[in-house]
C-alpha cells in the first residue's frame, strides 16, 4: 500500500513487465514506468530471440516494444508509461512527431519521450498542442535545457509534461547530479508548475532518498533500488536528510528567466549528444543482431 505521507510518485525504470509485477508485489503500489530502447533491448524475451538467431525486421522489433508497453500499461492503468521515439542526431522533428503520434495510440496512459535537442523540442512543442499530447523530455543535464522545456510547453496542462534530468550520468563526470535537481526546483518556483520534475538515472538508494527529501514530483529507478527501498520499509526522509555528494562538484545556480522563446536558451550538452547516440546505437544493434 502506498504510504500516506508519500507525495512523490514512484516509477520503475525497466523494459520488462516481469519487473513491474515484482516491484508492485514488494512495494504494494507503483505509479508508472519509464522505458527506452536500451531497456527494451535488455528484455529477457528479446534476448532469447537474439540468442536463438531469429531474424526480425525493424517493424517487428517496434511491435515487440508496443507489446511490452501495452502489458505494462495494464498493470498501472492509473499511472503513466513513458515510450521513447527512435532518434539520432539527424532525426527530424517531423520524423519524431510521426513516431509519437503512432506510439500515442498504443496505450491510453502514455508519455512520449523526446530527446532535449532542437528537433526534439520542436516536436514536443507541437505535440503538446495536439489534443494535449503528453511528453517526457529526456537526457536533461542543465538548467538551460530545463528552461527551454518549460518555454516550449507553456500552455500544457499539469501532468502532461515531464522533465527527466539524468543525475547518475552527471555524477559519472564528477558533478553532483542532485545539485541540478536542486537548481531546477528553485528555478521552477517562479513558474506555473506545468512541468513536473522526474528524477532519472538514479544509481543508488542515496539518490532516491534525497530526491524524496527534496519533494520532487516523480522518481524513476531500476528494480534493485526500489526493492532496496522496500527492504528498508519505504522510508520517506525529511528536509534534514544529509546527502553525501562524495566530493563531487555542485552546479552553480543560474538566474534564468522562464519567459523567453525556447530557441533563445543554450540547450547543447555533450552528455545529451552521447546519450542520444547510445540509445540509437542500442536500437540499431538490436535490429542488426536480428537480421
């Protein structure tokens, strides 16, 4: 059963419905799930197909993704399931929109994941205007990107737009990823709350607990972290929680206004480029391995 004092929504980061079932049994609840091409590639059923030497087309791989998402959606009908468009550095906004519109028909409770690059923001800006399309802007690593997402989706209803900062990948390069969360929370205080912060790339229980202490809207975490939280009886730390930065460098807070056109913000980040290439490579390798 969901703890009464838990304000943050809890998502599972996985491409396997069996993980969904296990986490729901251990926690007693689950508010949603995030998926991406890399996670779907790790799905045990897909790995079995690869090991057996089956040959599938890109359409059949996409159908597999659709089936996984639909199975998960049935388990969290009142929650959200994020579905990621295929994109690399050369994918146009029109190509992303075409995928998004199709994926949006798969389930009634989907949020479509767009990369936070120019083409992704162009697609998201239009998508949220199309019958309240719901988006999850992914591969966020800066305040500037977060401001651009806010500006590109102004007018969207609360709950339609998720912002996914990847804290673990910032940690990997010696930056305190959780300091980005702190800064975005502070920056968004001047806004209308239409963008909800979804803490992603959660690598350890400390990430998870500090995000709870900060009162973020949503956390998505892999199965092992959610099970560890359950083993500790689902603690919900307060504002006195001490987070260990492990001497990583904090990001300075930038005084950024949210009322600019989104194209005026500097949205480039090397980690976004690397993350986008990684997701595309995982998907391309999957198709290549099956042909």
